[in-house]
């Protein structure tokens, strides 16, 4: 039970594990969707190709977009690419690393659909039945071109009266199905070989750049998460203080108008005692709407440099004069950009 709890906590805390789990879930959903899908080719010369290629390519496109939507790192990558440079330079290598990671995960479910469709062969037979060369089959020697095209359009519909129990239909269908499976297995083998080579050849290259890009891509993601969490914490604390300030002012106003009897009442507690005084000086330094707007604008337009040894006033100037931007007792370590 303890091992399962540790594994679950690691899965929750690791963004990479979460994304891999989502990819596996999308792949499983893809297999379930394809197995439950009822394929019915129109068996019309004008629509067979559109219908077959549509079912072969449209669902993968939708799954690819879903993979991009559920991957939080795709949004972080776009924000990192579009943000103003400001005080922190942008590294194109980190953006490309994040882009490759996002694309690898987003392409998992579409590739599963395409491989299943090719190995099954129904979409391929429907899409390319009209493109078969009749000269490869002896059964079409006694047919006119119009009859051949009509017959080929009816190949995917084995229950049609025109092609039912016809050896020519079975031959064309078998030929296209074998070709589809050959393409599917070739793509599968190519992907496996590419993954094998990437896995084996990676240690042969310099690992320094890879480690740096992996570190800073994780840093960008975690930094945005922590900023959002800190903003939520500040919003909650700011709202709490505003509500307490409202009730304290109303209490003073009622007492001033004589609408409240204060017999035996104790004096009201200070505002800092009412809101807990939990050492949130770095949050309470921003105590007005203008300061909040300025802080958010500064964070977007000019993120602080990756050097914690710099003076706190360098990036917190102009926000407040009451408290520093860094909480007391916080240990600072020097980080440098790579």
C-alpha cells in the first residue's frame, strides 16, 4: 500500500508522468473508438476516395488537436515563444525541446489510429478501389470501361448484388488489403527502428546541452505553476484583508453613529491580528489594485533574470515601500542561465 501511495504521489508531482499517462489514455481511447466504429463505405465512384481518406486522416487530426489541448506544456511553449524578451533572454533550443516533447506525445494517438486503419484495411480498400489497374486482373477482360469503374466502386460492399460471391471482387479486395497491411507494418517497423536508433545513439552525443534544455524546460513549466499558485494565494489573502477591513470600518461607523451599544465590549483587534499574521510580507507588500496590475504587467513584459543573487529591489521597485518582495528568512542560491 505504501509503495502504491508513493507511486501515486510521484505520478501527481511529475508533469512528465502525467503527460505520458494522458498519452496512454488517448491511445487506449483510440483503440476503443476504432473497434466500436461501424465502417460503411458508400460504394460510389465519386465518394469512395473522399470517405476512405477522410476516415483515415480526419480522426487522427482531431486526436492530434486533443493531444495538444490536454498537454499543458504546449501552452507554456507558446507563451515562452511569444513573450517579450525583457530582462530574460529567450533560448530557441529550449523552445524546440519543448516543441519536440509536445509533438511526440500529441502524435501517439493519431499514429495508433492510422496503424489500426491500415492493418485493418477497410479504409484503404474503400479509398483506392477505383484506382486499381484492371489489367492486373483477368476477370475484367470482358467488361467495358464504365462497367469496370462501376464494379470497382462496388468492391468494398461485398453484400451488393453486383459483386456478391464474385471472384474478381475478392481478388481486388485481397490485393488492396495486403497492400494496406504492408504499408501499416512498414510504418510500424520504421517507427520502431527510429525509436531504437534514437535510444541507442543518444548517449553518443554531448549530454550537456540535453540536460540543460531539459532542466530549463521543466523550470519554465514549474515557474508558471508557482506563479499561478502564488497569485491565487495573494488573491485569497487580499480578498480576506479587504473583507476584514470592510467589517472593521463598518464597526467604527456604527459606533460613531451611536447605533451600537458597546457595553462591556472589548476593543477590536488590530487588522493584522485578524487576518492571521502568517508571515506573508512578500504578498502583503502588494496591497492595491494598481500595484497588482503593475506586478502582472511586469511579470509578462519583463520577467526577472535568472539570478537570485540580484538585489530584490531590482525587480520589486515601485510596488510598495512597506515590505520587501522576498519573505524574511528565505535562503537565496545563485542560479545562472544556460
